[in-house]
């Protein structure tokens, strides 16, 4: 072993890419058209580990649900998780390392479904022009778009609900009394 300390002697000119010489099929899981699911129910350390696996081509998604280590049901739907989301939430632990955590990363699948339902309801009640604009925006950013509802508790008929779409830039959908308005904001 050498006694050298500090930064590397020669810095790489470009970052290493896992499948640099291979053509990537965009329709496969992990491609542009079918991105990996969001990492949820884990602590920050475990999220960084799973992100590293995705970045450097070591990630292997589950082909079928795995068994939960607490309830023994086939309910684990995310790769590298040991507990199902119900058991992890009930025990207040990370679903990967099973250690006690105050806050977990990501959102629950029931929240995501509720937000998706609210968005579909809003699109259904919007004007045709606004509906087409939103659907066009969603389809153009399908690979890198995550829909987050900031005020899911409000019903869109009662007040204003803002749905944020994280895309290449920031876009904001605003619902006011059955009218859907798409506000484009520059990435700042």
C-alpha cells in the first residue's frame, strides 16, 4: 500500500458510463420510455446506495414480488427492499436496512394513486384546449416527469390546487373552478 493521500493524481476527463458501447432499448425497463420506479420507503443512506446501483449499471429490478421478512406475504414490489411498505410504515423502519428512521424518502403508493386520480378528474373537467395542452406536455416529458400534488387535501372544486410537474424546466398546472391553466416557468 502506498502512503499517498489527497486527490487522485490524474482526474478523469469524462465520467464512466456503464453501457457506453451498447445500444439501449428505450422500451425496456430503465429506458427513456419506461423509467425505473421512484425509490420510496427507505432511509437516505439506502436511497443513495440504490441510486448508485442505477447510475453504474448494477441495478437489477424485481421481475416478481418478493417476500416480506415480517409478514411473509409476497408484497415487496421494489428491488433491494426487505419489508413491504405496510410493515415498514407500521414499524417506522427503513424497508431496506430495517433500522429505525424518523423520516423515509419518497411517497406512499396510495398518495401517488390519489394524486393520479385527482389529475385525471381535473383533466376530465377541463376545457378541450387545456386538456390537449396538458396531455401533450405529459406525453412529451414521459421519461423524466414526476407529478406531485402540493395540496392533495383540497378538492379542486373548492379552491385552488397546484400540481407540479418536474420536467426539464418547471411547469405548473393550476386548477381554478373547473378550469385548468398550464403555467410555464423557466428553470431557475
